């Protein structure tokens, strides 16, 4: 049997509590979940998911800003968003299409 050691990590309190809820819903505790993650990393010889740097979002933001400068974005006020929420899907599509046409004029 392999020797076990304790590993201490620092984590935001809210993050830990959310993780505990998630792992418990899957029948795991934090120790088992972290051990599973480490084993998977070793098995794949990498982190088993893609980590994207924040600058990936920069391109999306720059694209949105360009569209705004070109007048291609449609904006809504809070009342309009709340009204959209209450509309059936066909009425909402019609409303959105009308707003797009207005924005392109």
C-alpha cells in the first residue's frame, strides 16, 4: 500500500463551498475529486481540459466594438429586455428582426 501524505491548498471560501456542493451531488468529497483530477492529469500527461487565457475574450470584445462602431449592434433598454422575456418565441423573433432593421438604417 502506498504511503499517503496531506496536501494543503489555499482556495477562496465560496469556491470551496460551491465545489463541495457539486462533488457531494456526484457522491464525491473534495479529496476524492482532487485525487481524480491529478490521476487524470498523469494519465493524459496534461490538464484534461483546455485552459483559455483571458485574452481569448479580447478578440470577441474587439469584434463587438467594431460592430458597434459600424452600427451593426442592436441595443435594448431594461424594459425592452423584460418585455422580450414575456413574449412567445415568434413574437420575440419579429421584435428582434424589426430592431435589427432599424439599427441598419
